[in-house]
C-alpha cells in the first residue's frame, strides 16, 4: 500500500493556487467540496445524527467559526448538515462584517437558509458559551486553518479552553486550532479533537508524537482536485 501523502502549509496553498489558476476550478467549489466532505465523515462517525428518530430533541451540533477560510468551510458544513436534517447552530466569534472573499459569500448563503446564527464576538466568556451553545453534543472547530501559527488571539483562546472542558465530542476542520501544521507544535490554547478532517493530504506536524493526542481520528478529505496536482507540488 502506498504511504499517505504529506503536504506542508505552503504545498497545500500551492495546490489551491494551481487548481484555480491552471485548472480553472472555482475556489468556491473547492470550499464546497471541503465542507461537504467533512459532513460525510461526521455522519459516518455518528450516523445517529440523522437517525429516523431524530427530531427537535436530536443532539445539537455547534460550529464555532472564526473569520477566515476555515470559517467559510464551517458555513458550508452547516448548510449541508441543515440540508440533511441535522440540528445545527453556527456561533460567530468575530463580527460578520469582518468576513471576506469565499467565507463572506458562504456566510451570506447560509444566512438565507434558516440556520441559527449566533454572534458571540463581544465579551466571550465560558458562561456566555454555556448559555448559548452549552448543550451541544458535537463542537466543530472552524476557527483557524493551516495558515495560522503562534498563540490564538482572543476570543479564540477562551473558546478553545472552553471547548476542551466541554463534555461534547470535538471535530477539527483541517486541523485543531492552535496546532502548527508544519512542525506539530501546540499553542497553550489548542483544540483537543476527537476527529480531525484535514484537506488534500496529511500535514507534516500530524506525524509528530506530541501532536497525535490532539488530532484524534484523522480523515483526509478531498476538495475535488486531481491526484496529479498534489504530486506536482511535492
């Protein structure tokens, strides 16, 4: 069996860039594929989320979104969960007006879909999170992507510590927020995921022993780019 492909932060950025510039793929389509792929993994891990008995009392999924493309993935995930009848809420950790590009466009689509959107950008505390989203069975980390490095800023640091203390299960989108994807170093505030859905390929930092307890069960999710493209950047 061929070993899993491993791509660095810069190599993954190049995959996106080549897909758009040379293959003519839309960055919105890439984000759509990423988000839908995460939903496929989540529902395979926890099929009871769409069990026939699911209804208003079904376990709630809360997606915690920052302001970059990782948040855009989160908005796509929320829409596809909603389409499949899953009880989902999105918590915005930055003002919506700070969203730009594809993240902004997916936010605007989601805002028309009757998915509950809670803006928690001012005065985020553990008590506020408990009040608004404390009943979640799953918490989805859509805060920081592979481009982030160093210590997460507030309010994200507070949210990460709260997530780690929460009894619900945690899924990280692309990587646990606070983890450096290239070297596997964890910030003092780093999400401890039960499941990580990473895009295109594994990241070098995932192979470090100190990172493994933070990742949980790792799934590589396709964003729809051809395999030859990933080979090209290695």
